[in-house]
C-alpha cells in the first residue's frame, strides 16, 4: 500500500526515484508521481494514473533534472485513482510538495477549517490537507519548515509516513512517521528514503528505521537529525540491512509469485536452520528459551492476524492444542481490536504478519499489550513495526516476498508455528518422545518433498488450462487441511478474480452443496489421513451432482484417483505437516489459472502487499 521514495545527494534524483518506485510496486498501487527540485530552481511535479511505466512515459519529454526529489505510488483511499489525487500534493503557495502513506482520520475537520480561511483544495485526498496545514502554519506564524511540520502533526490524528520538499530550501527533505513504515538510507554524501529498504539497498546498506512520532531532518552535508514532535532529539542507531538485490529480483522467472512458489524448499531450509536439529534430536527457538516460564505457564494463546497469516494461525491452533494441550483462539486482528476482548497477563498473544506492518495487527497488539498479555510475533520483514512492538518473537526467514499473493510466507509461518508447538510441547512434557523425534525427522524432510511436488508443475499447468472457464470454485478440506482449503480459495480469488470459497468438507452439505453442478469445479484435499473415508463420501456427493473434482491425493492412493477428474499427488508425510505440502499445488493452480486468464499476477487489482491502513 502506498510506496514512498526520496533522494537527496549528488546524483540525478529522477532515475533513482523511478527505480525505487519500481522496487515498491509489489506493495500495490493505482497511480504514481514524482516531485523534483530541478537545476534551475523549479519545483516540478509529474503524476499519472496507472503504473510507474506510465509515469515514465508521461515525464519522458519533461525537465527531470535535479539532485533532490520525492516519489510515490498511491493506493487510493480518499478519492478515486486519478492524476489529481495522485501524490505529490502541492501547498497553496506552490512551495511545498508532500507524499504520504496512511490515513489522516480528522482530515474533514481540518479541511473545513482551512477552507474557512480561504485555502482552496485541488484533490479529494486527506493528504492535501496535511500539506496545506503545514503551509498555513508556516506562512501565518513565520515558522521554519521543521517547526511547522511539528505543529501540524500535533493537530493530526491518523497514520502516516510523509516526506516534504521545500522549493526555497533545495538542500533539505523532512520526513516523519506514525504507524506507517519509513526508512532513511545513508550513503556517501547522499541520502535515501523508502517505505522499506528495497529502494535503498542498491546504493547503501546503512539505514535508520524511524520509530513512531519521529521526524527526520535530512540535510545536504549534515548528519541525519531525528527529533520528535516537540523537538526532543531521538537517538537512533544506524543499522546494516541484510538484504541483497538478487532477493528482490525475479531471477529468470516470469513472475515473482512463481519464483516465490519455487523458492519454498530453500526458504524452509533457511527457516529451520539451527532450529530443527536432526543430529541433536531437538527443536530450538530462542524466543522459547528466553521466555520459558511465561510461555510454559500460558493459560491460553490468542493468535491474531489477517489474510493468509490468519490461515496460518488456524493451523497453528491445531498444532498448539494437539501438542501443547493449551487452548488457542484465532482472531482476525481487525475484529479483535474492536471487540473489547477479555485478556489478562496469563494470556500469550501470537501476532502473525508477513510484512510486519499490517495496521490492524499492530493495533491489536497494542490493545493486548495494554491489557497485560505477553506478545509473541511471527514475522518476515526484519526490523518492521510488529517485531519492534512485540515482547519476543521468531522471524520466519523466508526472504522478501514481493508477489502480492502470499506463498512462501505462509509455509514459513506454518513452519515456525510447528517448531513453536514442538519446542513448547517438549518443555511441557505433553508430547511423547517418539512422536517428537518422528516430527523432527519429518519436518527436516519437508523441503525435499516440496522439491518432488514442484516437479509436477507442468501437470498442474495442464489441469489449470482445463478449468479457466469456471466462474466459481469450491475448496474442501478437513482437520489440518481445512485452512489449506481456505488458503487455496483465497489464492485463486486474489489473482484470477474467480469467486472461490473454502469450506470444511463436512460442512458442504449445510449450504455449498446447493451450488454444486457441472459448472462448479471442486478442489478436494483428500490425503490418506484419519478423515480420509469421510472425505471420500464428500467426493461421492459431489460427483453425484456432476461437478468436476480436482483432488489432492496421497501418492499411493487408488480410490480417489479413480473418482476425480484430475488429481495431484502429494508425497507422504505426517498429518500435521500436510499443509506444508498440500498448499503448494493450490498456489500453482491459482497461479497458472491467473496466467491463462492474462491477469496481473504479481500486482492484482485493488490488493496491497502491505496493508498499512485499517
Ligand atoms: C494483505 C496481503 C496478504 C496478507 C495480508 C496480511 O491482504 O495481500 O497477502 O496475507 O495482507 O498481511 P501480513 O503482512 O500482516 O501478513
């Protein structure tokens, strides 16, 4: 959601900004823009609806000189996606340009007050209110820009990451954040800004991650100064980013999503490295060692997350309840935060988030913290807001995920939840040694089984071709594979725009069966586990209504293979680990169907990778 890039230094800013915006495209957006302080002292703003490439075409015959600039990709919240509402926005004097990620909640009140003072607005955005307010404070009170920003931000309610340029001061960019991420990159006599480190790493690995209510003053030939809204100095360490360019490029794959699907075996090896130790026969998570008493004595776990991470949470619930004998609740963060939940200091909240920036999950964490719960984060993006807001946690270590539809982060999250359940169960003595050892060996074998599964790519591609006609899909699974059905359906709707629903297989007869006919393909996860026979009956019921069945089956299965119209074979594993394998063919099915339909797989319409507004 909304990407921010900034540059101040010795290079031509425009190419750095455009490249930076492209690195942030994965976040999801519908318009783009850039503001430059050009060589002849002008403040030039170019913006367009559409992609960064549209912005490039638009600016191709314009003045793009200058060594200072800010740029933005906008995901529309207030006002439709068009070039007027696109950022940067300019103040009424024409001197200030602002870019903003987030939402100004009291924008309507502020806008009314400013309009009453005669200030005219050009766009429908909440962002324009901010730049007009800053300019109003500056001109009326004769304050410098920093003071004006501080005064204005004290009046603003909402979430934001902003960057501001001043036509009269070409050696400065001012940036600030509250609840939306912002990173400052520090090079040799040059500075960068980014919503995350991806637009920066090409030039420097030294960054400052801004905290909430930080204002960074970036000045040519000076050290970056960070102050708060009342001008108190904030001390920040310069951090080294552990991210390389290869990790954020496609590496020969047509889409990031396909690259990320195929990376999963390596990702899980990275995720388990030093944690699942087959030689020592143990599972070690430092967060559990460091917080043993707190976690061992938890009265209850509450998992909070959104989207795909919530599906991983549903699997986590089964793992923790089965192996640790501790009750677990799984809540949508967006519902939890407004639900007045009964929580106390005996509760442990597990917050799961790929991006570490999801606004609802962050707000839910703050609420749970206030009520005394201990917070355990499971995140991917290193140094993001959620890991910094939690008491402890485990990174999933699957590398940057760029495709909007989450793939490798899901299997990484499930792997961390499995390790957490095993390590805690061992401490609590709620798992037999035999089962613990077999799970360790089997977990360690999962990456190789994933490789075997990925070899069926061509077959899955063929199956996908047959089913692109469908307008609706049903996904069914039971037990550990019920959340897999939900995740499979979500993948399909996210990227192919085909309506799809996931259901626990036995619930089919309480509603979805009414929809089943020859037009509606049903994907059934029918592996040979304890519920196999029950799922077989569901397949009979589906076939009796002439629907086509795509089955995910165990390798040695005969019965389902004979009943299904198409099947994909899964290598054998223990039941609780099946989601790590069964999800992969569903990711591929969704991917190939979306490609066949000519959809923009990596940046599906209306979706954002990092949902920084509620
Ligand atoms: C967005 C993304 C999903 C993701 C969800 C939660 O909707 O498109 O892929 O699952 O946000 O994001 P998080 O970063 O908190 O896991």
